[in-house]
């Protein structure tokens, strides 16, 4: 029991045999990356099976647009993990607390921006990418639900980054696996049961991501022996905000450039019609 409990605890990565610490930390990350990809895979499988080829094409066509908006923030989450790890390793409780509080506040700001801008630009961007008229309504609905419910995705990424910075990569993995299974169940319920179509798939994913974010938040609340999390620490700190962005921006920009390339590919794919889009999604 003690051994199992230690897996779900903050861990100083400077203690113990280096290669063992690296393996223990990285295996959950690798499994988590696979599970993260399963979100869109499950969406595609279920809409293709229960709705049809056009629904599969709609989900596939919306994917690159969604990634373009969100991957930059995933990179910022990497920066948050680095800063948390630095202050946790230095045993600087005050700076660690301010960093975590700043990350939470930054996430709230980013969520507000995406919720505001995303729905406004989604349809014009889909038109720009030559999205066929037969699927553009589904694409727009899928994207708008994601943007309006982006709080779960953004908070899961930032809070799981904080957990990993504290040396706990297992908790983030467990919460992600729970959310992945919940996503599949809700996909089937909303699409096959309630016949909500493509919007039902987006809603299922948004709910599952919100659940994983809530789990991460409550896990952090149980780690108060390492940092303080109160209203004073949630104040946006300029120094820590700039440091998190500076550390995470290179990773985020790298992924954003790749996403831009996929946007160009998607535009070309869209010009061939729904069947080619569906094949490309598969």
C-alpha cells in the first residue's frame, strides 16, 4: 500500500538512481500521449459508425483548426511544468506557490480569450479552408462547442503540467485514462442514444476533459504540504507569467508551425470533397 501511495505523490527527481527516476517518470508520459490521441480517434470511430461518412469528414476537417488554437497553450503548459520543477527542487515554497497561482490565473485569462475569439473566427476560417457546404455546419458546431468548453482542456493541460513538475506523472495519467474512457461512454450515449450527431461528440469530449481537470485540481489541493494555494497566490505575477511563457513558447511555436502545415494540407484535402476528407481523417 505504501509503495502504491508513493506513486501518487510529489517526488524529488534529484534523489535516487537517475535512470530509474527517468523511467518511472517517462513511462506514464508516453502512455498519456497515446491516451490523448485517443480522444479524436474515438470521436472519428463513433461518428463514422453511427452517423456516416460526412460526419467523419466533419470531425476530420475540424481537427487541424482546433489544434491551431490549442497547441500553443500546450507548449505554455510545458513551461509551467519546468518552472514548478525548478522551485520544487529548490524547496522555495513561496516562489513555487506564486508560480502555481500564476499558472491558474493565466489559464483563466487564456480560456476567456479562446471562448471569445474561437466561435467568432471558426466559420470564416472553415470557409477560407474550402470546407464543403455539406459538412461546414457540423464542423462549425463541433469547433464552437470545443471553444466554449475549452476550460477543461486548458486546465487539464496546465494542472497536469504542474503535477509533473512536482514529480507526479502517474496521477495525471490516471485522470487522463478516466477521462478517455468517459469520453467513449458519453460519445456512444450522446450519438447512438440521444442522436445528437457531431455536436454530441464534441460535448462528450468537453465534459470528459472538464472531469480530468477537476480531478487534477483536487489532487493539487491534497499536496498543500509543498505549496500554498490561496487568493493571494492567484494574483497575476508579471515575473512568473513572463518566465512561464518564455520557457513554453518555443515548444508551443514548434507545434503551432506543424499545425499551420496541417491547415494547408487540410485546405487541399477539402477541395477534393467529403469522401477524400473522410479517408484522410481515417
